[in-house]
C-alpha cells in the first residue's frame, strides 16, 4: 500500500500464515514486531496466523505508518 511512499504490505508466507509489513520508525520493542534489517522493504514484519490477531494495536501501527508516509 502506498501514499508518497510505501507504508504497508500484506502477503502470504505459508499456507497457514501471512505477514503484515509496515514502514515506520521508532516503534517500541514488542514481541509481535520482527524488526527487519536496513534496506528491507519494511521496517517491521508482523506474522499472523488468525484473523483475531488483527487487533487495535496492529491497526494503530498501520495508521501510524500511513500518516508518516505523507
């Protein structure tokens, strides 16, 4: 997903898991956030195995990335 720059991506990882990637800097350390190395498409990856994992915290991260992308 893009604005002036890409702020998020969603894609399948395996048959039972998909990933949400977000581009935003400065998020607090969290066990759900997998920090990616410099130069990656996204700063963080969040692996999801169940729709129930799409919660207020994840939506807030995506909104923050959207706002930061201009």
